[in-house]
C-alpha cells in the first residue's frame, strides 16, 4: 500500500481546523500530521514535522499566511505550500504566488478539487481554483502592473519550451521527460530564467513571463 502524503493545516479558526480534521480522517491517500492556528506556529511546526504539503490560510493574526510562506520558502525553496483561503481577489492571489506558494485554492472548492489540488502540488504542478485563474489573468492584464524593462535579456528557444511546460504545471523531472532533456540541463535553464526575470521561484517565473507577454495566457 502506498504511504499516505503527509499534510499540515494552518488556519486560525478552530471550526475550520475541525472540519478539515474530519475530512482527512476519512482519507487514505493523505494523513494530517499537524494543525496550527497561525503563521508563527506554522514555521515552527513545519521544521519539526516536515509535511509533504502544507495548506496555508492567508489572513491570520501575527504572522500572516503570505509572510509564513515567504519564511518557509526562504528556509527551503522546495517547500510545497498551497494557499487555502476564502479570498480569491487578485491582490491575495498574486501576493501568495509571489511569496512562493505552490498553488492557490479556495476553501469552498469541494472535496474532490481539494484532493486533486494536494496531488497536483505534491507532483510539482500549480493547482489554481477556476476563480483564482481569472483573478490572476485580470491582475496580469491590469495596466501598469508589469514592467517590461525588467526583461533585459532574450529568451532562448530551449528556455521558451521550458517556460511553456512550467506554465502547464510540469515539474523539472516531467519537463526533462517531455523535452528529452537531461534534468540537470533543465535546472540550468530554470536558473537562467530565474536570473533573467529576477524571480524567486518557478511560480514567479511563470507570473513574470505572463506579465511581460512572453508566453500566452492560454498556456497557463
């Protein structure tokens, strides 16, 4: 039998934590290894538990979910944190993704969408609720949101292919398999894109590439 994915929940509302506790108690694919009420506790618990996926509320007292995501990503760039919140406005979406969130899911998404989002995030894809995608697209289309002058170097053909795969939610290993390219070479191109776009994570690479019109919105 496959070992269940370990999940940690961060939410300041006791009723929400109880609802998710009941949800995960009925699951065999996932196991809830911890639940904490705020961002500060989330960082400490993550260091101890090392969950494979962390579900993070954004609006909490003390350290916010966005700040907690930043701290975790600074500590481990490969950390998998999915923003799980009731707020789907583009300000919240962009803030969470730019902080390094692996995805953004609304609390009312339903059990099947939540389980798929956890799977996708763990596999290196970028789960986004449909409403969240629209908010992200709207933010990218806003006049003045982007600064094309940041794009100071040209994208090579190989980097463009990797960008398209990244926007489709593929991990480095999956990109390597799809493009028949050695994984260290993929990581090299990702490093180049990170430098060119001044991005802090694969998610931010995609956001900035969309923002600057380097890849098409339909690819995201």
